[in-house]
DNA sequence: CTGAAAGCGCTTACAG
DNA sequence: CTGAAAGCGCTTACAG
């Protein structure tokens, strides 16, 4: 292995000077610099990142802390993860995956000193991991939000997204618009659920009709259950905003299985999902595409900004989803 | 930060002895050990992984080297990635994501000394990255295979999978079975394409009919194109084995758009996809579920085995997909 | 502008 | 069974 010492010897300088040119930390005379750069070339030297990390107490590694995603493969999730990985790489950081649910194990990992910062996914309204993170003093950024808004986060702008979805449906003449959201289970209560529901209530208020909210699990079966509940409990509803990626296909299939046409009898917008998902379903769903890759990238970026000492207020970023028209929205059925 | 020195002082031993008990590298007298363990507890000491890495020249970090997955979110991919992350964690290793296409950048990363080993995804038949990896002397394992079979790999057993798919269709009375595979583009030629096609030829040989192979891109549009080609070019075909996850939904939709029923006119098995994908489509697709999470886990495991000095031959693992019946396979239409 | 040297927090022969 | 010490390959005050 070629070390900095080898380079220094070949260029007839001290290792300190080599370090200065590699890192650009101090000005170095042009001819000295040239000698060093030549030596680096000739020896094909590459600085050892571990030694650098130890000496500088900065590893330039970020952790992506997420629950076990194996069980619920969600199309937007991988885009998010890849966005974060790219964002980190572009800033010269590495991203490690920490599939950790156990809050104890998380503290262990944090204390090991491997990472400079943490990206926390699937944030809950009250999230014990946030307290651990705060206690560990390791900088972090959230994907999603907790109850209190003074932590750095990056999130989908659900308010704008839902409003635009409802607006789009109103433009087609719908007045009775339901929301199909995600069911919180005992342990998890993503902040998004709460925010989505309140955005929905806001958005439909001008229509002057009572809200229709259905919560189902994020699976095909959940989607079919939603179709049935819509049919049985809310027959006056002519359009639905869905914020539950896993249930999208089931909702479309279930609706048709009940003899109702999409969009003839029921219009559907699937918010915060991928365009690819929309295309897979029959009829192709009109979606509000989640800016998942951008969010991942921005989360990494924001975290690196903090690590590199940008002293501003904690970054708080909201991005709305973008409407991608499909074939699942039309006028309401004649009464 | 609490260091090993702090622990040593509190326990009245040398830091070497502390290291021995933490790592179990040498036997230590029971009472000494007890003192040290107590000190660790009291100080809540956690060994610094960076210092350990530098001293032992083992970082216990693995890299997952993959192309940009953002563009083609493929449901099995995330399961694979998560499987690898879990597998690594369980062995006490961290997994970093390296979204790298550029083969130059890859060498840079490899030379940095951050990782002990590499997992290489989306392996091509002739893969330049493999040569780089070999040159770098960093141990690795492949997901998929190159032309030559003497490198350590973990892969789907396509031969068995395709045979079982064809067998299943024969059991329903099909004799004319087509293959819809993935189109290789200029730069990528996954080894799987080749292996899938030859497995298909083997599997249908006993049927005594000419093969019908269609290659399309891995998108909904590709799937619709396949439906049309089947209809136009291979009217005698009554069943298809699909090995192209991205095209699955398009094939089903496209077939129906041509006025043909699934499975009434055409039976479909989608191989090497997730069960969730099958459920999303209408009708629910019969799939051969890819053992993606297992493969990821096994790849990580195999790599760690090598790193920890298992001297055996390079691990080569093949796992077939498992049949998950849906509603897309039935008897062939009466002639 | 450059260098000598301490130090980052561990592991690991080597001695005893 | 335990310790003193060298060393992993860098960065970074501090001097000059």
C-alpha cells in the first residue's frame, strides 16, 4: 500500500505538506505542489480514508436509519434511498444502511463513532429515536416530521399536494371527495397520516359536504376493503384521493369487482406514489408523483451542510407532489 | 468521549488487557475481566470503530456496488438490498451504498480503503467492473454471474425456475409456451438474459414445438409491445413465461386491450418477481417469487465468510424462485 | 511557505 | 495472565 510517507519521500517534502496539497488546507508553493502532484500520479497514491477519519475525527459517513423495509417494499422508498445515496456521494460522503428498529441497538451504533450524521426515515409523530439521536449529539435530519417542527426535516408538502388533488377533481366537477389513508398500527404512527388528514379536511371544507375518511392497511387487501367501504358507507362519493401506495392496486381492482367503473363511477387520484405505479394499474392511475429521489438527495445535502458548518437555522424543506394525469379521473356520474 | 484508556485506568489494568476482554482475543483472569467489564458498564464505554479499523486494518464495512437504481425501480431490487443490509448487520458489518457506474470512480473508492469487501449487483456477462475488482484485490461476491463461473456468486436458479414454470403450464395443458424476456441495451447485458433464454429452450424442447422468444424493454410500454407481438407473430401460443418484472403489468393490460382474456386466451407466469407485484395486477398474476431477500442475505454472508478466512472454494449459491399461484394461469383455449 | 512532532484510539507482536 | 510500546496512516496546531 502506498502511503503519504511514500509520496513525501518521493517529492522531498514532509508528509504535512503532502496533506496540505491533497486537502487544499494551506497554500503551498507552485513548484512544490507540482512535485507532490507528480509523485501522487506516479505512485498512484490514494489517501486512506480510515486514517483520515481517525486523525480528523470526521468519518464522512452518513447513516440511513430505517425500519425493516423488506416487509413493505414500497415503490417510493427505493427512490428515496437511492436519492440519498447519490446526494451523499456527490458531496464526498458514504451512506451506510442501518436497518434498525431496536432503539437500544441504535444507541450502540451511534456510540461507535462510525458516522458523522444520520438520516432518519419513517419518522413517527412521537419518535423515541429522535430522543436518542438528540442525546447522542450526532447531527441528523428527518425524513418526515415529528410533532414539533423545530428539528431539521425534509418532507412531502402534503397540504399543497392534497389541495391540488382536490382542485383537480373539482375541475372535473366532483363535489364529494373521499380520502383513503393509511391505517396506523399499534407501534407506528407516521406523522404523515395526521398531516394528510388535516390537509384533506382543509381542502374539502369549501365544498360544504361532510368528510369521508377511510383508513386501511397498506396492502392490496387494504385497497379492496377501501373499495367496499366506499361503496357501502359513502355511496354519494364520486372521487377519492388515495394516500396509501400499497393499497392503490387493490382499490382499483376492488372497485371494479363491485361493478363500478373507474373513472365512470369513481375517479381516483393516488397521491405520493410513483408514476410507474400509476401505469401498472388498470386503468392507468392519475397520480401525484412523490418527489422521493429529490427528497432523499436534499436530506443528504442538508445534513452535509450542517456537518460542514453552515450555521443557519435547521433546514426545513417541503416539496409537493406533481400531478401526472392518467385515465382514472373523469366527470362524476350523472345523478 | 470515553476511551479505552479511561476504562483501563478505572479498572487498574493496561489498555491491552481491556482490548483482550472486549475482543475476546486472549484469556484474561476472571477477576480482572470482571473489573474491566464493570468499568465498561460504569463508564458506558463503546469502542471506537474507526480506531479499531485503522489498527486492525479491517473496517468491517462492505460496499454494495450497484448501478443507478433510481431510474428503474424494480420491486425485487429493494428486497435484495435490504436482505444484504440485514445480512451484513447480523454479522457485525456495515453496508455502504455505492451507486457507481463509472468504472474509474469505482477504482478510486476501492483504493480508499474504506471497505473490506464488495457486493456487486446487476452483473453483466462481460463485466469490466469484475476486472477492476480483481485488480484491486478487494474480496467480493457477485449477484448474478459473468461468463466464467469460477468467481464467488449468488444467483437465482433460472434453469430450475423456468423448468418449473413450463411444467406448471404443461400441467394445465399448454403446449405452445412463449418466453418474454428482457431486452439488452447497448451497454448492459445481464448474464441472466442469456441464462434465461437457454433454460427456456431446454424446458420447451420436449414439447417439440419451435420456440417463441420476445425481448422487450423493462417498462409498461415494453409489456404492451410484447402483447402485440405475441398476438401478431405467435398466434398459436397459449401461455407465456415472463422474465421481465417491469413489463408484467403492461403485458397483462396490453393483452386485454387486444381483446384477449387472461387466462382465457393466454396464460401468464411472471418469473423472478415479487408476490406483491402479482397481486397488484388484474387478474392477479401467478408468479415465481424471486428469493431476493435471501439472496441479498446470502451474498453478504458468503462475503463475510471469506473475509473471516473460510478457506473453502468460493461460494456459489443458486436458489430457484417459488411458485405462487394467482389467477393468470388456466387451460388453453379450445381450438 | 514548510517541517517536526504530537496525537487520533485502537490492536498486536513481544516480553516477562 | 498482564503490560509497555510500537504502529496503523493520517491531520493539525505550533514553530520557524
